[in-house]
């Protein structure tokens, strides 16, 4: 679990990242409806990622990384389960 910001173009919102894999993750945030279908996820520990919203809940959002799974796995090296990397 890591904290970050989701840059939605005209607005940035704080979020918490859960359930990370090389292809996507779940975000917790106050209002998922504030963001369009694509955004930029900024994680101070790992860098910036282009992401696409694949589902929304009341206070959560499922995202797909638009970067290659190899790049995501390399940036998260040592923090993802072996099967996801």
C-alpha cells in the first residue's frame, strides 16, 4: 500500500494504491468520478504512470497501467509478488 496523487488533468486527488500487479492496481480515493477515463498516477517512491480507469466504486477505482508490464514490474521491483513481476 502506497500513497500518491492521481492527476486528472484539471484536478489532482490524493489516493492510496492497493493490490498492485504489473498490469494494474486498485486505488482508494474520495471521489473516483472526478477523473476521466485516463489520468497520470504520481507515486513519489516509484515515479509517474499513465493509467486508464477500468472500473469505479463509491470510494475506489480499478486502473490499468498504460506502460508496458515489464516497465511497471521493473519500477516496482522487489515489491510485487513474483507471479506478478
